[in-house]
């Protein structure tokens, strides 16, 4: 699990308007918030793992931990 360390902004595209963060590994992550719904998040995780197992070309994905302090910053944007 990657620890998120910085808020970079919010996507202007897509229905869920993904959050954009920087992880402790210096990579940029587009993260679905809880507004997307837990079911949607779980389905995406399962589909990503299935696609990986089948050797399909997909973008890298990861579960991340967003500290409460950063979530509070996001809610103000």
C-alpha cells in the first residue's frame, strides 16, 4: 500500500472527478473518493487484478492510504 503525501488537485474530467495525489514513492495517483461508492471501488480492484492475470494491457494500479489531514484539504476544494 502506498502512503499519499501531497494533494495535487482534482481531475476536471470524468463523472467521479478523481483526486490527484503524490505518493511517498514520488508517483502521481488518480484516486476515486468515497463518492464513487465502495462497490465501484471493489469492482475496479477485482477487474484490474483479473486483467493483470489475463495479461491484458492496463494502467498500473495500487491501493493507497490517504491521511485524514489530506482528505480534509480535499473537502475544501
